[in-house]
C-alpha cells in the first residue's frame, strides 16, 4: 500500500466520531466542546499528545471548541512551573489554541462547593466521621458488599451544618469527609458512597488559604466539564469504571445538558520510556540531559530533537483511536517525520567522519562554485552555490583499501561520482603508523561535470563531499533508542535496560558552508546521513550542534 493510501485509510471515522455523529443526529447535543485536562505536575509526553491531537482535532472537525483546562484541584501535587511549559506544548502540537479558552479548575471551587450543598439538600450526600481506614473496611470487597456508615442517615440540616463547619475550618484533617450517598452494595466499588470532599488545611497555589476543604477528582472532574459546557469528555480506559459515577455527579447536580464521558486506549510506544517516575530518575542520575533530552519522548524533547507538530499529528492519525490497549512502534513516528520533511527541507552535504581527499590534477588555490538543487524532489526550494576545490572531505566509510565484493564506493583504481560535481578515480592513499588511511588521492575528469550532459561512461557509486577550505565545523549528535531493545524496557528489579550506545557525539564534522547560516531549530536533510536540526540548547555562535532527527533508512512500511 502506498503512503497516501495508508493516510486515507485511517481517515475513515473512528468510534468516537461515530458516537459524536449519533449525538448530533439524535439531538443530544447541537455542538461539540472537547477539552484536554492536564494536572500541572509534570511535563507532557507523546501520550498526552495523542489526547491533544484527538481533542483539538474533534473540535476543529465539528466546528466546535476546545478547552485547555489545568486540573489543579489537588493542593498537594501541583507545581505552577509546569503551567507555562504545558501551554507552550499544547499550542505547539495543536498549531495554536484559543487563549480565551484556557481555564483553571481551581477557579470553580466556589461553584463546586455549591453543587456539594445541592447534593446535601437533595439528600444525596452526607458528612461521615469514619476514619479513612474505617471507610476502607466498610467499603467491602469485589466479592462482598459494603456496609452503610453509621453517619449515613444524618438529617439534611445536620449535614449542612457540619459541611459548613468543615469549610469554616472547625475540624482537623481526616476527621470528617463528605460522601455521595449512592449504594454500598453496588458491584462497582466506585459507587459505594465515594468521598467527594476532604479536609486539608493546605495552601493552594491559586486560592491561597481560602479553602481548607478540597473536592476529590471523581467529583471535581465531571463538574469542571459541566461548568464549561463540555459535550464530550474523552479520557483514557482506566476511567471506564468511573463512568457511572461521572454520570451520577452530572445528572444529580442540575445541569441542563450534561457532558458524557467516552474512553479510549492510551498510546503506548514499544521500548520507549514515558513514565514520569522513570524519566525523573534518568534526569536526576544524569543519564539524560534534562526532560528535553532528545532521546526522550516528552513534547519538549521531541521538539528539541526536530520533530514537527505535523509529523506528530500524522503519527496520531496513523496509530488510530482504539478501545483496546495496544502498543505503537517508534519506527512509525520516524516514518512520519521523514514523510513530513522530505519535500519541505533543503538537502545539504555534511561529512560526519571526515577523510581528506586530494584531486591531484585540479588547480591549486582554486575554488569553483557549483549550482546545486536544494531538493531534487521539490524544485520550488531553488538552488544554491556549493564550493568545490582540490582538497575535499569525504566520509571515512566511503573509502576502502580492500573492499568487499559489492562495494561501489572509492577504492584504488575505482571511479565514482562526487555528488553534484565530477567523476574522480582513486590513484593512491596515505596511511599512518597504525595503517589508518589519512589521505586519498584521485584525479578528476573535467568532462564529467554534473549537469553537463556527459554520457561517455557510467560509474556505479556516488558519494558526497565537502570542500576542505570552506568547510564549516560542527558537532553532530547521533541518537539511538535509550532502551536496549533486545532486552525490553525493564529488568526484573524494575530498573531500566539502558542502551550504552544511545548517544554518539561526533565533534569533527565538516559541513558545506551554507549551513553556517542555520538557526537554532532549523532542520535539513544531510544527504545519505538523515535529517538533522540545529540544537536549541547547546549550539553557540562559534559552534553549532546538530541533532540527528532520524536516519534515512526505514524499517516501517505503512499499511503493514
Ligand atoms: P498522572 O495522572 O500520573 O499525573 P497523566 O499522564 O495521567 O499523569 P494527566 O495530566 O492526568 O497526566 O493527563 C492529562 C490527560 O492526558 C488525561 O486526559 C489523560 O487521559 C491523557 N493521557 C495521559 N497519558 C496518555 C496516553 N499515554 N495516551 C493518551 N492519553 C493520555
Ligand atoms: Mg492523571
């Protein structure tokens, strides 16, 4: 199947779109509002990107709205420093977002409190004095029903009074909670009178010391959606068992058109570390260079590595929206970035492991400027001038003294094409005391100039090169998977199987001079070597650092 077909195929509607279509058709909703609700307690990763792409995509598709809501109801865990990085990451992945539709759940504390009082007034919530441990005991097990709390039948007045006093700070942490009055014998444990408010004398980053009671996630989250008029609250599978509670909350708190929850499978990548806990450890132990180390799959790392938002969106489309957990292949993400950059980016010559080549019959001290296409597959990118001279650099691996049978590159007496330039024939070489080749000697044939229409004879190999005199020196970093793929991600003791070769730093690379103008974040194809970008963190005016985004070879075939 061609790449185009593969792309079209997945555009067929996913099960969430089918649900939304039904809701619009039968009049349950006449518009669509989705949301992405991160807790501001860490950096976003590729898994979150799935949710961002899905929710922003649906809002766009249905001409609806998308809300970015910081789920900051828990005063113990949030860390405001993450808010800006999350905003930046979401906007980057989505293209852009409506800044008017960025919300904070903690702004709803007053409204949530009112809804809690409403439940009490309806006889659907009560203040319970059991300790956390007793509540757990009373809850029962999957096999056995729970027992009613002795406080379950308090009067509405008593409940209101106690709840107000909880809010006023009269009680210590852990002495009282507010519970939903549902069903202690429900087969769904989440429905056995779940706690919906707890006392926590803690300062909140947004509301300060205004509150000493805080809503629990399963109560807060559906309300947040409902307050914002969200129609489709799309979450991951682990919340499937919480859906009845979600519905109970929104159906009992007087909303005209409450939201509905739909679950889908999380995105997992084979042999890739996404867990916050593990990444934190790698960062702390200095195994990676921060949360944006290009070997990681945080959004910041993918951006630094040179992935584009388009490539990530394409990956999310190809990986589909499923109801069952499955793992996607990193090679598919690599396929997407290659596809995205193929026609968009200039191709340039860069020698990563340089070996000197001298053309003995080329005039000394002469530099010739060759006309070179920026991208053979996309004429619109124009042409540039590339200097050529008597002394060049070629890749070490493009010369062998004694080549194996199928080797088509340079070796004594063999002739090859220097890409965009001339045919050269190897006439000799120098070695050092270790037998390592230090210089290769060639003669060139001026008749064979690229673009001259020469048809006299053919050569089998083409190699790239960079003129020595005008070469631009740079550092290049090559990446491989952080994890040893043969062994899988984790050892039995929970430690990670690290790949010792995940980073290769090449400090003596020779690039064609046009690359001296490249700015941090710019990306290119280095012919034969892959796609590279200018590192935004470690590049200086004196020396740029290029990251390999992806090599040119692919192990992934679309439609496979
Ligand atoms: P934690 O709850 O451990 O702090 P989290 O990864 O669940 O971490 P959240 O901030 O709660 O972080 O996630 C925000 C949203 O991203 C949620 O709606 C969640 O369902 C979604 N999400 C998280 N991981 C993935 C994933 N691997 N694939 C798809 N969606 C995900
Ligand atoms: Mg979470």
